[in-house]
């Protein structure tokens, strides 16, 4: 039973992630959707009234939670109305911070995919989830699909996989039955990012190593030597017309060498392509 976990904060960012998931179910058989809402309030928010933290009474907190429950029920009803009757929609709430809530729920419910909405840097609104997207994606034990704001679902016919051919064994992760790539089964556009162009001396060896790992998929091999990696990858994705970018796990993921700040900026720059982060 394929299960999606989608944290919600009632922002347009998370609403768009839900819309994307619903449309994706036209092409992927999903049996359960879990909507996660955290009710956590920081200690400072509770005891130190300020311009940023308005101290709420117990009555105010209770009213706020009633409002959240109503919003969740309304969201669930809308979601059920758009999904097949065989899809279960489940609500999960937590008193813990969002990151901890996500990690615990993954351990408890064993979802197959975590879907996160990413804020649009050109918009004034910033979602609570969008601000924590990198820590959540790094902590998740299941694959993460990051949906940029305002990106609508399109059938995943091709996905770009940037990688380093010095560690081609990382591509083995795409062959697992639980890999979202196995559900979607797109054509793979493999991009070897090699600033020094060392692949020129080992191209045939790399191609022989890749063949068993990519068996069963239609794929093409490409090379890039841009110094500025992320813009180069995104420009290549635009040129190839892919519907998704896939990030491999481990030290050879194209995200791995980036800092927290630059990874956030990279996702923000990527306004057109969902990013699937494999585990």
C-alpha cells in the first residue's frame, strides 16, 4: 500500500503540494494520504509576549486548536472529494516541533514518500514548512519530493539525475521496488557533472558500469563541466524539458557539497521542477 505523508500549515505552499499529490494519483496508485499538522508552540511563545511572540491564554489556545481542527476537517473533505473512494485520508496532529513530528510519524506510519512544498522567493508569503524544508529533507528516512510553489503536476515522462560517475553504485537505489522512480518509471537523463572532464579518459568504463544499474529503464547519458553546478544543472533541465530532477543519496548527491544556505538557495532557484531526493 503506497502511502504519502504531507505536512500542512494551511499556506498556499502546502496547498499546492497537496494539489500536486492529488494530480499525481492519476498516474500512480496511492492508497493512503496522511496529513500532518503540528500544534507546537515554543516555550518563549508561551511565556514572553513580544512583537514576535504574542502570549496567548489557555482559552485563546483552545480556540486556535478548534479552528485548526475545523480547517483539517474541511481540507480532508475536499481531498476525499478529489480522490478515488479507495484512497484513505488520515489526519495526524502533534504537540512536538515539526521536524520531530515528521521523523516520529515516519517511524510510526512507514510512509513511502514525504511531500514538501517549497516557497516561491518572489512571493511575500513564507510558509512554516518551507522554512524547514532542508532539515526535514535531510532527517527523513524515506524519499522526499519537493514541490516548488506554483508548479502544477505534469506526468513524469523524464527525470534528470545529476551524479558523479566516480560513484556510479549510488544509482542502484533507483532499482528498489519502493523507489518512487519504480512507480513512475520515467526515462532517465543521466548527467555526469565533472568540472575536470576526467570522464574523457574513462567514458567506456563508466558506460559498462552503468548498464546493469539502469537495466529496465530507458536512459541517455550526458556530460557537464560547469563550475557553478546548480545553475548548470537547472539550465540543462530546462533545455532537456524534464518534468523532475532526482537527487541521489549520500556524499555524491549534487546537494551534498552545498551548505544549508546554498542548498536552500538552489531549491529556491529551481522554480520549475519538482526535486525527488532518494534515500
